[in-house]
C-alpha cells in the first residue's frame, strides 16, 4: 500500500507539472524573456521601404472613426469633453491684437472608438505578455511596463482581407468566426500573401451596423476566430484589426469562453489588436495592400489608446 501511495503521489506530481507546463508554455516569448514589444520586433527599415513602394496614387484613407459621446462603446466606457475659456463672442480679447481662444478638457476611457490594445490590456490568470505578473507593472496611475506610449511608430505593409465579399455578403452575421481556411482562401482570391511584419485588417461590413443600429452593433459581431488568431500570429504579423468593436467573433465559438482571441494575440504572441477600423473605403476601392502608418498618441501608462491610422495606396 505504501509503495502504491508513493507511486500515486509521484504520478500526481508529474501530472501537475505537465499541466503547469502546458498552461505556461506561452512564455517566455519567442522574442526573448525580457522583451516588452512583442511582434513589433518584426518591423524594420527594410519593411518600411518595401511598404513605401506600394504607394502608386497617393490616395489616403483614414481608418479611425470619429470618437464622441455617441460612439458605441463597451460598457461602462464613455466619453466627455468640456470646452474651457469659451469664446462665445462675449469675452474680452487679449492684447493689442485682440487674441481669443478655446481650450478643451477631455475625460474619456482610452478603449473607445478606434483603438489599439497594448500588451498590458489582456492576460491569462493575472499574467500578461512574457508571463509578467500583474503586480509587477499595473499601478493605479498607469502601467510601468507595456504602456502604449513606449511603442515606436508602426509603419509597414497593410493587408486588407475583404471577408464580406469573399463570403458573398454585405455584412457578416454576428458570431461568424474567421479562421485559417477563410483567411487563406480570401488571400488567394485577392492575390495577396500575408508576410512577417504586416498589419492585417479584416473587412466584415459590421461597422455599417453602428450607423443604423448602435445598440445592435454592440450586441455581437463577426470576427476573428481562435484558430485564425493563432494562424496570423504564427506568420509574424505585427497587428490584426477589423471593422468591429472587439476584433473577435462574438458570441465566441466555444460557449463560456470569454474573449479568447485577446489573450491569444496579446499575452501569448505579443500581437497587437486594432479595433473599430473603418475599412469601408478600402474595400470599396478594392485596395488589398497599402502603406500602413500609425503614430499612436503617447499617453504615459496607457493600456489602450484611441487612434486614427492611415492607409496610403
């Protein structure tokens, strides 16, 4: 009996170590145990030059949506702006040249409207990218690691996959998951190849719902599936975005699983997430590869931030 118990204890210990290893096999990162940038390491001067050669017409596309008090948001996020030194025509001008001015005070969540999710936004069991414990960098006055303000400009090749067109619909249904087979088929149909260091945007048509039914827009969405996220991360893309509010399919493919794509991309792979990207004009013009330019606001300590990337064809 004693030998049996010892054997059981050893088996249990080995099984426990195996489970822990399986749970923690996503760190350290492929980019190094001390890395804080993730897939941004795949950017390079050569990649910028390659992407710049895609510019043929000089036409620009704003990928960010206007952000304001009526922007559909994930609750309880909200936006409020107050104009100070109000120049309503009644105040006294200053100086001999009669200068008047306005300032504004903005109170907003960073994760509202078009945004980038940094590596400090989503983790697994209180660990974030590279297995860093929450207590080491999350402070009430901001992140001391993985803050979006530390990211370099993201200038690279952008790829648009028009999933709505590929699947023969104007707007994909909520819960429609875009996985490897769909990504590969759409890429082949469009004649584009996803490469290391790219930014990939998915056009699902879902942003049109925000105009007609803002509440319905937030109740679900088509988007990236877990297998699709793993596939794109394996290709070394810097970021993945879509014309929806959370990038991934909602409801999730597996009941009871909460936003599985977020930790898969951010925590496990260091791949950034771009949400609420306005891809409609690119899709309408059939622009599937372009120069992607993002110089994000440098708010110190931010886990996310509002952005307006630009695509140039």
